[in-house]
C-alpha cells in the first residue's frame, strides 16, 4: 500500500484508541467496490464504517 494509506491508517488507529482503548479495529488493505469497510468492535458489539477509496481528509 502507499505511504499515504499507511499514514492515514496509523492516524485512524491513534484517534480511535485515544477515545476508547478497548475498541479493536480492522482496516482492509484492498477496497471492495471502491470502498474500505472498516470494522470497529468492542466485546460483542461491532460497527462498520465505509470510506471511499478516493476520500481525502484535511
């Protein structure tokens, strides 16, 4: 993956862990239909975030 992807993934992990260190995060390395489906789980609860491959955050 690209350096930009790695930096974004690292930042996402830092932000989520700063909010709740018990949350587990799974970030796929390849998009599905142009989107990354990121899984956030804590205990038995699981939520998903869909991020467009072309998304850009400031």
